[in-house]
């Protein structure tokens, strides 16, 4: 296994590929799924599921994958990558094995690794659409769901595991699952798995797989770091490259509103009333996502919220309500939104400017999917204008700049509270939505609610119920703040070209 060094980053060796494929939309449109060398049964199921014509990445990746070749594909989000590996995987599984029965259990023959459980769940849903009668043949392995249920399902002998790296590595370490018979491996969204720190887990998982396997890698970007890593997992891959993966899709209209921080909510409310369609709104923080969601609900909008502090059931329900149209707006953070794969999102709104160009591209890649048009709007405060201009330069794009109406309503976030009004004033204080950056005892930011409860307790201990005198209670106490290298060289794989 190669070692990542400064020299390898600055002067990377070229990745050896067998050939390049760059299918155009026109070429893909001339094909149909019935054109591929797959069984009549699979063709019929694809047609029944509504999959008639392949996208460019599907047209480029499926034929060589059916021949058993390794695939290294880059394509922007929303281009149909999932089906490009599911079709050859299903065809291969049905060619070499049969589903488990009570009398004879099949080993795990295929593995799909993804960065988030939401994305894993959506891949599994795609599999069920194509193979509705084989729901026990694929198992979801990820955190946030019942471990006992997952282990029970694994014990029934599924041929396919769809997993996130952390939970699967845990099962491997406990010998709760065997991967020694895996014939096909898919690494989806490799760049994001690396960003999220999954590289050690991926290395340990891959070291448990047979060397003689087919591997398909998908990444939105392919920089020196990713090239060095995927070289260890693919052998003479077919390089499938569709469009530009380092800039936004041409299907997305890019807009910027220069707006004051306290007028962002009013600008978003104005857009919601003037422009139709669903909205995915990005917040930089979990607290900000909660606040934006609550404010929009008070304005009469149907809103769902998704971020890392939400339980799995809450996140699943939020995605379902948004995908089915029950709620028009989904407010999300960057990490949580990695699992969002919904085709009909009309608007993406960067309520807070993203941290970098990669996050910007991934955010707005949630709209303009599968050939549809989309709109991506970014709110920029006067102090952030230089950052937005930097995005233009780095991504070689041009925003349509507009200035928000200066008469928009201003959001009140620090309205004075009169605690002399006893319970009413205290309740308002407890519901204040700003945070004090004074730390609590465990080092976490202390919220206004925490301070209110502490102050209330101090007042009660000192016999004070909230007088209007404004005098500081005698003796009131104050809280003090505290601030795998398991892989090895791969021998040549067995040839599958004689299918």
C-alpha cells in the first residue's frame, strides 16, 4: 500500500487507467436500459421501476462494470451515480448466486460503503425499487439504528451490505460479520468519507476483503490525496468522467443577495411568497438550523429540520416529509445534508455562507439534478462580500448580484425582557434564542436558558421574587465559567470477461 507523503502530493504519479470514457448527454439520450447486456428479468424490473434511459454516468460506467472491470468515476451530484453501480451489481449477484433460504445461507457477496446513513438508506431504497421481492437480501449497517436488529438481519444471510464505515468496522472487530467472500466493492462519495475521517476504517475494512474482487469508486473530486488512496483499491480502472466536478452545474442559476444579518429571515420569507417550489436552506450551525426552522414555522411555513443532534427517527421523518411534499422547506447543516438525494428540490438557499468552495459546490448540487433546472441563492452580508467574490474566482463562476430591500423587517433576537413581571418575564427569558458565549462548567457554551434557570435559582435561594426596584439581591451567587495500514499488494484478479 502506498504511503501519502508531501512529495507524492506535490508530484503525484499518474493514476494508471485502462481507458477514459466521457459520455455526452446526447449519446446517453440515444440509449435505453434495454440496450445493456443484462438479463431480460432485470430489464423488465428497470422498466417497471420507471428507469428507461440512462444518464451519462450510467451510460459510461455500466458497460465496463458488467465486464468486471474496476471503475473510477467522477461526476457532479444528481447525475445518477447510484444506478450506475447498482445495475451491474444486481446483474452480477443474480449471475453467481441465489438468495439465502432457511436451509442454505449465502455469504456476503457485495458491499457498498457510503459516508452517511441517510445516503445509505436511499441507496437501499433504490435497490428495493429494482428488486422488490428481495428485501431480505440487502441489509443496512449504520449507526443510529438498532444494533440487535442489524445483527439479526445479517444472520439471515444477505448477499448485499449497504454500510457506513464506522459501524461496519465495529462489527468486523467483534467478528459479527464476515467479508471474506465479497466479490464487488463500491466506495461512494470517497471525497466526503475522507473529509469525515473514515480513512482508517476504510483501510481496515478493505484489508478484510478478498484481493480478487471488482471495485467501483465514485468521487465528486479527484485531487492528489484521493488519487493516492484509490490507487490501492482499483486495478487498471476505467476512468469515467462526466462534466466538471469542481464547479456548479450549468443547470443551476446562481444568485446572491447582499443583506444585513438581521434581515435574512425577512428576505427568505419574501422569496418563499414570491417563488414556487421546494426550498433546502443551509445553516452553518445546528443551533442556527433550529432557530431558522422555528422562526419560519411562526411565519406560517411547513418546515423540517435536520442536523447531527437529531435522532435517526427524526431525521428519517424529516426527509420523508420533505420528499413527499408534506413540508415545503428543509433546514439543514452541511454534514447532515450529505445524505439528501431528492430530485425535485427547486431552490437551495445558503442562509449562511459556506466555509469553502467544496462545501458550496456540494450544497448547490442538491438542486438542478437529473437535467432539471434549479436556483441557488446565497445571502451575503456586507462584511462577507469579499468571501463571495473569492468563490467566484476559485470556481470560475459569475453570480447574479442583487441588493435586498433595505426596508425589510428586522429580526428581533435580543429584545429586552422585564423580569419584574414574574413568571411571564421569566418564561420569555427562557425562550430567548440567542446564546451567551460564557461557558458552563463542562466547557460548552452556556445558553440564555441555562443562565435564566441559574438566576432563578439564585433569586429563590435569596428570597427574591423579582421586584421592580432594580437592586441586586444581596448574597446572590454566580456561576463560575470554565472554559490502519492493513492493506497489502494486490495480485491480479481473476478474469470475468468470459461472462
